[in-house]
C-alpha cells in the first residue's frame, strides 16, 4: 500500500465527517422554525449519532411531553435534513452545559472570601534544603503560623480566619460547611 493511498483514504474520511456534521449544523440554524418558538426555548439539539437526534430539554416534564410528540417532530425534522433520522431522544442530562455552570461559579481570586491581600512570599521562603520530612514540615508550619498570625479568630473554633469569610458567614469556612451540612441533613 502506498503512502498516496493512505492520504486518499484519510481525505475521504474527512469529507465524510464534514458531510455528517453539515446536517446537524443546518438543523441547528433552523431549529426554532422546525419545532416552533415555544419548544425551541426549552430544547437544544446536542448531536446526531447513528441517525438518532439527541436533544437536551430544560426539564423532565418537557422531555417526557416531547417524547410523546417525537413522531410528529421527526416528520418535521426529516423534511429539512438530506438523510432521514430514525428517532429523536430527549433528556435533561446536558441542558446545563459545563461552560454555563463554570461561568457562574468562577470568581476572581481577589473576590473570594478566603483571599488574603498579602504576598505569598512567606511560603516560598520555606527551606528547600531540609534534610528530613519532619524538618520540612516544621519549616512549613512556622511559615503558615507567621502568615496567619495577624488574622482574626473564628468565633466558633478560634482558628485564624480570613476577614472575607467572617464577613460572609460570620465563622470560618470549615465551621460554615459544618453548619450548612447540618442544615441539609435535618
């Protein structure tokens, strides 16, 4: 087998992959016109795999109702696509994508309640020439103690606590986590 034939095979595989993506891209562009504005607001096409369209739904109720309507929707979708689909599957599993949830949870480090304004140069001053693990741990403990010496104490456990945590929860993050877990357990 020559190298040229391998290149031809790879080229034809790339073309097939593009042809398989094009129907999905065209479906995405006209999804609201196919299914209607109300359904489009609560659904998002995810992929086409083995002639099955996978669609994310905003709730289990929408997924169930659309499952009952899938034959009617399949006729509409197949009217637009060059190759007909065999089925449509609705699920709530991927309604909230990772990028959406990450955008909501990411804070700049300066806004995090546990942020300390001081440089972290003290931690880098830990002796790198420590002979044993015990010596290295002792050096690290001294550094952490010096760093947290000026911090206010948690009213519950008396541990040094960043001021942002006290402002947000009135206790340190560990005491707050215990309080929140006890609230949800009962």
